[in-house]
C-alpha cells in the first residue's frame, strides 16, 4: 500500500479509527470497575475455631492434629486435624444468627444442633504441616458454603419445612426464576451502615429484615424468591473504602460516556459492543442505614422515603425479591469482627 492509498484509507476510515481509540481509552480502565468485587472487600467474622466470609458466603473451620498426640503417625494426625476442622465448622455454624433473635444453636430449643452435621457440606480448603514448633502438627482448614443448592441456607430451609419447629416464614416458591440468570443489567441495592456507632453495629444474619421507622417491613424472608435466596443469600455483607458518592458517581460517569458514544457511533457492530459492555456494568441504588433493630442487631432501619422508593423499585426490577442486596459494614483496625460465645468456642485439647 503506497502513501497515497494510505491517506485515502485513513481519510475514509478516520471515524472508525477514532471510535476504536475512544473505546480503548474509555472502556479498558472502566472494565476493572464493572464488577462489584473491585469496589467491595469481604466482611470477615472471626471466631476462635474459624471464620465466616460473609461476602463469599463461606464458613471456614480450623483443625490441628499433633504428632505427639497421635502416635507420631502422620496419617493419624492428618485424620485428627480433619475431624477437628469439621467440628470447628459445626461450632461456628451453630452460632450463625438466623434473624433478629435466634441462632442455629437456639432454634427449636437446641434440637437443630443435633442435625447440624447433616446440613453442612464441608470440603478441604487448605492443608499444611507445621514443623517450626516444638510440637509439630498438621493444620487442616475446611470450608462449607452458606449459599448455593448445597449451602447451609438452602438445606436449612428445606429441613425447617418438614420439622415441627415454630418457624412460619419461608421464601416464595416460584415456578420460573429465569430472572436470576438474566439480571446482569439489573440494579443492586447498597445499604451503607458505616455511619452507625459501635453500639449500633450491624450483625450479619441469614434472614435479616429491612424496615422503616413506622415498623413497616419492606424486606424479609417471606417475600424473596427461594431460588434467589439459595443462589445469593438474602444479603451480601462487605466492607468498602469508597464513599457512597464514589459508588454512585461511577455509574453516573458511565452513563455520560455511554450517551456520548451512542451519539458518535454509527456502526452496528460498535453499538452491539457498547451494549454488551453496558450489561456488565453494575448499577447501585445507595441508601443509608439509620439504625439497627432486634436482639441480635440484624434488622436494618431506613427512612420512610427510602422504604417507599425501594418498594416501587422492587415492582419493576425485583431488586428485593431476587436478593440483590449488599450491606457495607465498617470494620475495626485489622478487619476482624465477631466473637464466639464461650460455650460454643473451640478449645484444642
């Protein structure tokens, strides 16, 4: 291709080249902000025997198998570590808050604790041999999901339906839950609870409520889809160093760019690319938590106006029915929160 032909090519296709450069400049940096994982960090509730990652919805249990306590046999020590790690998961799970006044340990006056092992699906997360000690040992960490078909939440709901416990609230069973697989472009509710004082600090739970000051409940177990509850859990608890304004402005800025691009673009392929990227961009509806309610401090109080707006939003986008709810909790230095009651705490022998 000679120089004259090159000039003709550039002149003819300058608009397309400009569009390509514009997309590269705008969307490549924005892609890293399109997923909520880059704006939020896990909220970790730590216990003596393990921890809960409330963002991933996962319980972790720790077990140590000391050689000198297991006939100096590696195999026996590893098995011991595994058994203790499973016990640790069960102890952590027993203290999980169900709602504003019950835990798994207190549900049904302690009867659920007997069957808790059948509700937990544990798998190996990490295993290592610790030899830099006067008493070498094997350390095993198991994990068990709170979310998903095999998660504790889903299996617990199934068991509660057939048991004679005093538990009346159940999620809605829907014939067709295709909405949970086609909601990439649907909004997520973000409840910012970081301004609450330490005495008002939100405590994570499997079945929390969102309510208004006059006592009207806008979000509870009885009005969510069972398929969505199984997939996501009712609330994803996270931390974040971004302000509510920053979280919201990211979406507003993307709308400005998209409007400009839609004005400039004429090629159908480019428009399709823009639409595809837009679906991947998370949209947040930010609301502020005013207080917490309930014995376990799990229920979230929002303003009357916010409650009305969310009820209207849910009619169009199913933001609440499909459990697209995130709560931002502030954490102390070190990012560790939570303690386990002494009667549930794990103490190695």
